[in-house]
């Protein structure tokens, strides 16, 4: 039966599902893989917690799609993983040892349920994972990553940085896409960042980064980045976009979630005619509305764009005095106060709009839920994959 055996696929999916207690299986898989091939360990960060969680979630989703007999999305996802994993220095030998370690782990952890059907399904599923990733990596002709030098670091707010780099060669991406970035302070820890400007043929790129409390990489970026630092970027991911023939647009940005939406807006300014775009840009405090001046400049020359600043609190904290004064320039809507999902839905359900939401996972989920409750169609809502 192999990949047609939905019961066997369900058994494999449940075995790796974090919600069903897969920690031991995932831990044993990595331990076995590192023992089989000691060179693999150097590809990963010292702390494997986040990596184990990401692997378990990805495996659960892929196997769940196969249970439902949907192969197109998992194959595309695995192909992208294969292309992207070139940046780690993954070789053919690593794929072979991954296959062996994963099959052995399934067999030993599921020994009570193991039979010929489960053996065949596990073999075919792992062969699919490894084969698609290996094939996509082999077929990719471009470089696996792009390096660049930090040329400017701006701190417009306490927890926000705007970082500009000159790349060694241009990185081509669509506005709205994101890349994974490695910084010198945390080698082998890659973080998702979205360029805030469209792709530049001269190799310039800009990122907006918010320091996440309790995080590792983002506080180091905001607090320690200096001109001259060398960053490494992967090839782009994501498909968030504006369909120019799809009607008017609602954009909702939480803090540095503004970056990909700003890139999309800047790209639209290159066209003479555009759909109407309304952007809600929200932060905790008024002083954190860090890029209002740029938005004002765009609004002043593009009547199809309108911007509503939103802050959760009406007044600034004492530390705001250490950073530039931020106030909505004339030409932008009056700043609104409240939680971003509540403010957005005060104006209705926006069901006739293309809806793009960017920001932290909690904000994205809350905004999406509020819009759905107001009647916005789920198929009209776009956001990047939610990661903590």
C-alpha cells in the first residue's frame, strides 16, 4: 500500500506530532543521526530545542497532508526545504544518513505496531522526503546564500532597528517575500526577516527588526549590530502579494511587520494605476510608530494609499524621550488608540478587500480571527507562516 495506506500514514503522523508527545522520538532521531554521521552535528546550533520543535511540526504537517491524499503542497514544501538547506552545507551523504536514522527511529519507537504495512509506508514516506529535497537541491544552479555588509544601523525606537546592508551581489526576491538571515553574533541560528524595500539591482537591502523579549537573535541584532558586520542571507521564501486585478487592499502591520508591506507598497508606486490600499500600522506606544515619515512621503504622492497609525496605549513611556519624536504628519489619518484587531474591525469586515496581515503570531491570529468573525472570507486573507 505504501503512501496509499492512510492508516499507516496516520500512525506515523501521530508519532511525530508534538501535541501527542513526540519529544522522545524526535530527540532519539537526532541522537541517532549524529551518531551515524558525526559531521551532521556541526550543521546545527548548540541548543537544539527550536530545531527539534520545527522538525516535529513540519513532519506532522507533511504526513497530515499525505493522510488526506494531498501531495502537491508537501512536495513543494519539501523542494523548498531542499533548496534552502544548501545554505547549511548539506551534502548527499547527509541525506543518506538522515534517511537511515529516521527509518530506524520509526522502527524502534513504533516496535509494538510495526508490521509489513507500516514498514512499507515508512520506507516510502521517508524516500519521498529525502528524494524531493535531494532532487531540488541538485537541480538548483544559483548560489545557496548571499553575503552582505552592514552599512547603516538606525535605532528609531528602543526595541526597533532599521538595518541597511550592501550585498556582495544582488539578491532577487518578490516584494512581500522573506529570507532567513544569519548574523555574526549567533552563527548557525537563522532568523526570518522580510526586506522592507523591493529588490535592488545594486545589491542594497534593508531590514526592520524588533527585539523580542526572551529571544536570542533579535536582541543581539538590535543591541549589537555595527557597520562592517557581515550577514548571510538565504534565498527568498513566501508568496504574499498584491493581485493588481484582485480589487482593493487592506494591509495590517504590527510593529516591524510593516517591512514586507512597505516593500509591496513601494513596488506599487512604480505603476501608474493601482488598487486602493489602506494600511493600519500598529504598535504598543505612539513612539514606536517608527516609520511614519516614510509612509507620509509615499501617501503624499500616491492618492490610492491611505494610512491609519494605531497604538495600544495613548501616551508614551518615559524612555521615549531618548528616541526621535514620532507623530503622524498631516496627510495621514489621525492616530487611533486600542488593540490593532479591534481598531481594524471598527471599520467593518473588509470582506471586499484583499487582506494582508504581518506581525507577531499572536497579533496575526487575533486579527485574522476578528476579520473572519466580521465576515471576511478566509481565502482573501494572506499572512506568512506563523512562527513564535
